[in-house]
């Protein structure tokens, strides 16, 4: 059994597939990618189609709820790849590391894995933060479009299909794609659906749009502060420069043969 570091050198691009999937997994409280946050430290690929993922968190006492959700989401995302036969996730240096790792990798619910330490399952908490992510992404996109000269009246009447037509720049395309990735959270949609609704699925109103955006922006600002704090704590704990450029694959990747 030999291990070696790989940074995009395999011809089948399996490690690229894995990192792309992991890059879509977010810290639920921050709505930031676990790879961008520096949480994922290692990916090991096996010739038998196995994938082993290692991750870390800023402190020993980070919320086990969020740790469990991230572990579940990383494992689920990687298992979506056609060539993956099994996936395991290992959280390091955490007060509940044994319970979290055993529970996530056996597919058990949070309450089953944590026993008396659990205050319930994660469905309601996950829903809460998915709605927040929907609102934050919506606020960023709407603010961007307003700054570009669009009117509140035009925006609240816009359909999803019409929104695609406004992807005239790379930045707008990125913001639209990111927003639509969460548009289903309050309500299902198709091209004829309103592009912008509130967390209850109701249409937005042009006369109150700016107040609505200000209320969301205050919450998002707090999340951005927490994100910066997490990066600082992670850098201090593991002694690295959070501003240093990351490798092309966002981390190290070992392939076992």
C-alpha cells in the first residue's frame, strides 16, 4: 500500500469530482463552503471506489449539531458520484468526535448517535438555516441587481425564466446560480414562478423591498462576522495563514493503490 500527494494529476479526475462535491457543502450557520473555510484537510481515494474525508473545526467545543450536519452532508454529497462505492468522514479533535464519527458513518440520526446529549433531531434546525441561506443569497443578488439599475417593480415581477436572461456578467451569473440553488427551500418552482419570494413563499412588494433587504442584511452581517471569527480561530489553532493561496484542489488528496 503506497500513498502519495496528488494535485490534479490523475487522468480520470476523480479527486476533482470529490473536491467539487465537497465545495458545495456549507457550514449551515455561515452558508460558506467547508472547503473555502479550510475545514476539509484530507481526501483519500481507494481503487475500490472508496473515499475517506478528514475535516476539522475551529474549536474543540464547536456545536455538535453543526459538526454532524456537515459530516452528513459531505458523506452524502460524495456518495452521489457514480464511481464512489463507499464514503467515510472523520472529524478530528472534537469533544464529541467518537459519537459524531460513528453516527455519521453508520447513517444514524443525530439523536440516535448522541443519545442523552442530543436535544432532538436536526430536521428543524437544518430547515431554519436553509431558509437563512436562501434569504442571504437572495439579498446579495437583489442588492446587486438594484445597484446595476434594475427597479424594485421589475424585480418583484421577474420570473425564474426571466432571471436567466439577466445573467449578462460573470458576477451576475454566479449570484443567480448560487441563489437558485436555494430557491426551492421556501417553495418549489419552475421557469414561470416568481424569481423572488419571501421565506413563507409570498411575493415581495416593491414599496417594502428596501426595508426587507435591510432586515436580512443585518442578520447576514452577523453571520459574516462569525465566519471571520471562525477563520481566525482555525488559523490560530492549527497555525496556518488563512490568507495563503490554497492548492488547486483546495486541500491534499492521497490515492491508495
